[in-house]
C-alpha cells in the first residue's frame, strides 16, 4: 500500500508514541467530550474536513443503511462524536405517491455479520442483509429527517439525506420527473424549516450496489445515461434553492477501467448544472451467485471492496499526474471496508476528505477494546487512537514523512495528495488507459 511506502522508516518521536499508547489505554473508559479539541491540543492535528462543500468537525461518518433509520440511532451517533450521518435511503415518489423504484423499498428481515477473506488472503468483516431502502411512508421519513437535523444541530454533526430516484431501464425513454421534483422539494422544505441560515442542503444520490446485479445495469450505455443526467435533474427539481449533490457511485460488474470511465464521464462530460458537487466512492461489490434469505445475488464488502476501490483511485491519480487525463478534483467521501484509521488514510492519499462506515459499527463486542459505550463510540476509539493503525498515529507519521505544515486540516491534506504538481502518483507502475 502507498501509505506503508511513504512512512517506511518514519517513526514518531518517543514522547508522541508514548502519548498515543497512553491514550489508547486511558480512553478505553470513554472518549473526551470535545474530541476534536482534545486531538488538536494534544497532537496538533486539526480534524476538520469537508463533506459536500460543508465543513464537518471530523472526517468520520456513518454511511446510509439500517444503522441510520431512526432518531435513537442518530442521537447515539451524535453523543459518540461522529462528524456526519447519512440517513437511510428514501425511495423517491411523485405527488400521488407513485414510486418507479418501489422494489427497493422493502424491509430488512435479518442481518448477518461474518468474517470474510479477500482474494489476497486478507481477513475482514462483511454484513449481509436483504433490505434495501426506506420502507415506511415518505411523511415518516420527512419527520425523521427533521428530528435528526435537530439532533445534529445540537452536536455540530451534519445530517444528510440519501435518495434513490427513478433510473430509466434501457427500454424506457422518459425520466419520471415528478418523482425528482416532489421528493427534492419536500426534502428542501424540511431543511429550510430547521433554520433560515442553514445554507446549502447536501444530498446523496444513491446508486445501490444491488443495481449492479439488476437488469437496469445490464447495458453500459444505460449507465452512462444515468451518470450524465441525474445531477442536472436533481438541480432542476430544486429550482432556485441551494443543493449540494453527491453521486454515490456503485461498483459495476465490469472491469476496473469502467469504474474509471464513470469517474471520467462525470468529471469531463458533465458541465454546469449537470456536474455533481462531490462523489461518494464506491459502494459494495455484487455477487450474483450467493444466496441469502432466499434471494440469489447479494452485495458484499470486506477486503476485496477496499482493494478494488483503492486500486481504481490509484489508477485514476496516476493517469492524472502523467497528464493523460484531466484532474478529477471532486471532493470525495470514501466508503468501503474502512475498519481502521490506516485504511482511512489510504483513501485520503487518493483524494478522500471524509470516510463513511457501516460494517465497522456492527462487529462483535470482542472486536473493540473500549469498555462500555455505544458501538459508534467503541469504533471511533479504535479509529482514532490505535497505536499503530489509528488515524492520529498514521497522520502524524505521514505529516512528518511529507513535511506537511502543522496547521493543515484533513481536507487540506487530501487536496495535497491529488495535486498533480506534487507527483505522489507519477512514479506508479504502468497502468492501462481507462
């Protein structure tokens, strides 16, 4: 991995290493209430970053899913100190309640948390479930969104809605614009009602990993059509109101070069209002042969997911730094097998300024060292303070290796890593053109 190459032979000062080790022992009883201030004062690390053009107090967030579908969960996340939470995905509907994507609005029946071994022998964790998007009413989602915003405001935790809008099948000619307009406007009504000075509303356009196994993704041209038009449709639906659109890319069942092609299409062909404000990269893999709860074909994560995501982003950055393609300078929120601060930094080196997790909040209690606390707090404790794999230790070593200014925050570090003038990726081995 690139991180290991960069920090090889770079050791922390003994006092710093001892401080992190001491925190790992002492904070096992609970994280400090103002964690970002604590890390800044003790280690000189500014954890603030950027999600969708909005500042977040730290780069760690919860990805959309069954762990963000009620206010109780959001409140626990706020208490634990997450920087942001992406709510369960709502399935868009028109003003009379019609949903073209209704097959994604089914309830969860069971979750299975299990160890998984990647193709390279690396062990990790995977969660499998049958459910997809929000399956209650739209009014219930709007109430949930409003209450979650109030919780987030009180703790400076950004709350973000996620939506799956109509995606036309290959044989469909028209987009169902009524779903885009009605859903977007009502979400904005809730956002604007919370505060007159709240500013731009971020929204994730969800491309579910299960799309990779449906007939909707069976044709490359169909996917290109989706990617080139959905952002403009959401902006048009918002009208004059401000919205920050993030496209959550899925891992298509094609080769790596197609993942790069999707990124390039968004970066090079989507202009003006059709250009998203940020990218979420990249959703889970799809196994068409695996069966779960009577359904054949399921999404999965683990080491194979992070390996592919990191490999694709590294190829993209190498092509950019060689001057073979234009620089893709979207803010990136990374997702995929982030189970340590070290993995988060691997994504940061490829341009990610925030990190979304789902599986890591669901591991058996024996996998966390913290005594007590919620799963979110236990996960954050490991992500920040593990003496070797924690974010604090990895960023301090990386800052020393690259001679970064002490005042740089996480966002600025990510920007440095993909600046073509810094040539971090120019010496990578020869890669096939996307």
